[in-house]
C-alpha cells in the first residue's frame, strides 16, 4: 500500500512508523494476549504506558516539576469551559485576545462562566494578522489572559511571546511540539491531540500547580483540575487508546532529535511553500508575513473558479484534504510534524504543474 499525503487540519497525519507499531501490537500488546484497548486503565500495565507518555511529553517540552501535566477528554473545546471554571469566577474577569475562529469560540464559551474582556482583536482586518503583544489592553483585575498562538483555520500565529504579570493561558492545539516553548512564561497551556500528537479524543493541560485548587462550585468533577491532578488524570476512564498512541508519537519525536530538531524541519517546509506561493502570480496568501503560521498554510487561487478542479486533481494525485475552511475558502495545507518534507515538495510540484495547465 502506498500512503498518500494528508494535509488535513485534524484529525491529521500520524507518523507511518507509529501506525505500523500500533498495527503490530493491536491484537497482542507486548505478548499479553490482548489489545491495549482491552486493558484496564487502572492496571499496572496501563499505568506503565501512561507514566512513560507523561515523562516523554515533559522531556520534549522541558516541563518543570512545578507544573502538573493532565491528559483529558474532549480535546481543546472542553477546556474552553474548564479554564474559566477552574481559574475564574462569575464575579471575576479574564482578558482574551481575539485572533480568529478558535479564539472566538474560546471567548463565547468563557462568557458563560466569567466576565470576558477583549484586550485586542484583529477581527476588523478579517483576522489577517495576530495582534501584537504591545497592543494588548489587559485589565489588571483579570484572573488570566487567554491567547490562541496558532489559529488553525486562518493560518496566523504568535511565535514570540513575552511573559506577563497575569497568568497567561494558551491554546496550543495546532502548534504543540512544533517548536520550543518556554513553559514558565505560561500559567497554563492546553490543546487537542488530533493535530500534532495523535488520534482525536485526547486533550492535554499543562498547568502551574499554584493555579490548581479553587474551581467554581459548578465545575463538573471530570473537569476539575484538582481532581484530575490528584488522580494522575485517572479520575474516570481516560481515552486510553489515544493516550497510548500519543506516547508512541512522543517516542518517535524524541528519536527524530526532539522539538528543536523538528522545529528546523518545520521551518524549512514552511519556507519552501510560502516562497513558492509568494513568487507565483497564480496563488496567493493574504496573511501578514510576521503573523504567518508554520503549521497551517492557507492559500487562494487568483481564479477561484478553478478551486473545484484543483481539489479534484490534487486528490487524484494523492494530495488529500487541501480544501480550506468554509469561513476562509480556498486551500489550506497543514504541515504538522508528521508531514515529511517530500510531501511539501510533491505539493509544490503539483501546484507548479496545475498552474502551467490552467494559465
């Protein structure tokens, strides 16, 4: 079987070697006569998987012991509720930076549980740039500041972040493990696994321990960071299979040289694709250069009547899931860690030929 190149934003491509390992172990995990999907999450066998995955995740990101690492249900969306429930109150407030679709979703959810201050927004410019940190108007009464450093849909990012005096909370769903992060600049980072870590259903929260312990009374127990931390994310049955696969992806990334090494590859892949688009009279990207994502690269055809043909032909050529989000249109290439450089090269080759054939 020949694997095709999956440019989907999530669920996204997973390293082939990881999928092969999973396939090999699926019916008989480590000679125990059963699948990892059949093992109790409270068994010594599964505890071994869970603890090893957490250790590797911590190693890859350099997470200090003063932070708790939680593996959760519900991806990032569930955390849009859990964060204000755990860090704020109905009488409190939180400052949010509105940088795009997912920031907007976070804002709308947080409004149910606390008072939201929009400290900066690029909505009037149709989210074509990330508001500079120097422009943020943060309320000093805020319990936290929320940002979405990489907007999956719009393809914008904030890659250099300065420390704030108020706890900084960040949704790293689509850029986690893509480049180094200084964890200690943040009070909490979170995200869904289905983009750069593994299968859908799993979420992660990395939280400073001094922020744990004062949830609102209405906080559901499975969303209570105190209970999750005390139980090592085993308050109830976690998404065990996704956690298991995530652990294998962490091993794969460590074997690739870790986050610093993959960041160099990611930068090279992104530069190749952006350079091609910027030097074309056929394709274009309208995101401010300093705000461009290296994970999610949207691009438009100057003749939008060719969109359907482009998608049909690209699919026929083994380039999958290039259709842009309905709110943006055009195309989007998500080039996460598991996307090999040859996939980007093949995409550029196809785009070059498509342009020649349709001038």
